[in-house]
C-alpha cells in the first residue's frame, strides 16, 4: 500500500511543514479544523479540511486517538503523520493505525514503547555497552528507595519521568532532605503529563552539553546518522536554540557517538527518523540520556547542513522504501542555527503571552529559512503551545552563522504579543555563546539579564507610539498624517495639533 493521502494529526508550524513536503511528493493532506483556531494558517495549506469545530469533548482532538482514527477513515486518508506532538511517541496510537490499515508515519509500536520508556531504554543501552550515568536499574516506588540509591551513587541526582519527555517530571536533588518533596513533585508532574507516575533516579551531570544525533532507519535494517545537534541553550530542560553541528565535537568524537546512536537504534529494529540524546561533560565523556522516536522541532538545522529533507525520508520509509543514503554519503556542509521564537515575555521569566499577531515580518535573505504556522491576524491561543516561528539561519561556518543570525533577528518584526526575540538578540552578542563555552546551565548561571534592547529598538518603539497616538487622535481630521502613504507633515504643525489636544 502506497501513501496517497496523509492526515496531519497536529497543527501549527509542523502541520505546514509536513504539507509542504507532501505537496512536492504529490501526496494529498488532510487538516483538522478546531474551534479555537478556525482561521489557522495550516488549514490553507491542506487539500482537505475536516471540520471538528462542533466537538465539545474535554479531550483535545490532537490527543484523541479514537477520533483521529475515525477522521482518517472518513476522509479516506491512508496514512497519518503525528508531527511532534505527544501522540508521535504513543505506541498505542501507532498500533491502532496498523489495526485500521492506516500507515503510521513513524517507527514501530515496539520501538516506540521500548525507547519511550526510559527505564527500558537504559537497560537496552547498558546491555549494548553504551556509556550511562549511574542510577536505578528500574523505576522506584517511593522516596525512601530514592534516598538509598542517591546515597549510593552520590548527590546531586536527578529524578526523571519514565515516560514522556520535554523536561516534564524532572527534578534535581542535591541533598537527602529535599528528596521527599522533589520525588512527589516529579511523580505528580509525570502522571499529569504522561498518565504515568513512574520515575527513576540517576546521577546528575553538572553543567554538561546536550548533544543529540539525528538518525534514519528503514524497514530493511539499514540505519545511518546525520550528524549531531547542539541543544544546550535551554531553560528548565526546554530547548530554546539549537545548532548543527556542535563546536564541542571533533571528527573522532562525532564518529564514536554517531556509531553508538546507530547501535541503539538497531537494537530495537528502529525505522523512520529518530534522535538519540547524550550529555557531554567537560572532560568529553558522554552519557546516553534518551531516544526520541519522532521528528524533532529542531530538525531543520540538520536539513540545512546535510541537504536532506527529513519529512520526505519519513514518508518514503513509511512507504517501505529502502534508504537512499549510506553513511559514507553523509557530509556536513556549513553551519545552521535555529531560534525558537515563542510568544513569551522573557522579562517575566519566559511567561506565555498569548494574543493576536497584528504585524508579522520575517527576513527573506538567502541565508534564512522560516518555518511558521502564523501570519498577521493569527492568534496565539493559550490552549496550544506558544510557538510563533522558527528562524533558521545558515553560514559557511559558526562565526558566519552567528553574524547572519544577528542580521536576521534584527529584521524580524512581530507586533501583538511579546516574544523571545530580545533573548536571542542578547544571546548572539554574549561572549560564552560566541566562543561555544556555554553549557545547559547557561541561562541560570551565566546571564545578568536575559534580554537585549538596542538604542534603535527604543527609538523605534517611541516612533510607533507617536504614530499610534496621531492616528487615533487625528483620524477624523482632513489634514491628518497619512503614514501609510508617506505623506509628510511639518513638525511645527504636528506640535500645534498635539497642543490642541
């Protein structure tokens, strides 16, 4: 059975991304229209729209397995792509697709289950001789057991959810009297996020780098890696910026880590796109952390430096095709940086700032790629993630990529919600980022402030405030300023009119 029509079981930027590749492959796509995003940008990119606006269920449609299967059958979609939502790593969902003769564009249910459960994944890695941080052999049932393990391996330790990811259900414990509180918080958070309260304990690696390897495998047993991504710029285990490759790896270390990433994937007969994640300490020792059995938010930086469309590869693999690449074919060319522009107020601790996008302008330079699911008039709603756009910038090397990223960030203009743009503008100018010496502790330990405001930005803000004031107060005056069409007004006349008010 070949894929002819794909139901995108997701929304926003990733839905648009999948639809673009599907169109190039002459494959139709189905989008789901929801009541909270009736005019969402991704809907305009689909061939078929399923109207789900009348749904009053408490379960969001993109988390409702039974409903998604029913929609696929109703719309005659013979494949489902889950994007990178929670269902992308749900073994039951993958199996339900198979049971209904629907192609699941992702790995097998067995691989999802084994790698999705971190305690099972640890056992598989240990059996294969993959370096691991010391920790519990399996899940732990209470804080007393956690204290025994922590005292054996030494503090600090980290409590982790056995299921899921994305930084949820994780707490660092530095001394025994913190264990009871942190154990309960981690377990409850894991249950809320993943419907599984199971947690385990492992040694906490201080100030590491977070390095992940992109892998591709087919159903014929072929597995390759496409190099690494540097993901150390993160806050509360949530990634903010990624780049590829990493300045921390040389060719020998890259080969060593990449080979082990492939080995882990082969251990579970993995096919589709996936990511094997490691922690790298200051002595260049690395430790297997987990495997994500889906496409990642940061996949574009790998696409930039390899020239390989990962969504296309997912679809081809799901179609039963053999990989078109061998390991020797993979060459890393140049450097790429991705900034996740979210609707968050960085000065308020990255608090979400939902709202309507009034103006939206992105650079169109040759070195820039923009993946987004919004446009002017779109709303960032509180019920979904706060992603506005991904700004992906390339350069011939890291220094060139940073220079281009600075330039691109200064050309971005978003009005209507606060975003993480000031953080990225600061980051590009920070010495530790520029020299590559940052770690996962960068935001917590190395920043005096997490935003950047230039004199130019302050002048622009003042100009816009004046523009808005004049437009609102003189809109009924025949002699008002027409900013949109470039008509000028004498500063003396402007001052006179303002004084009249």
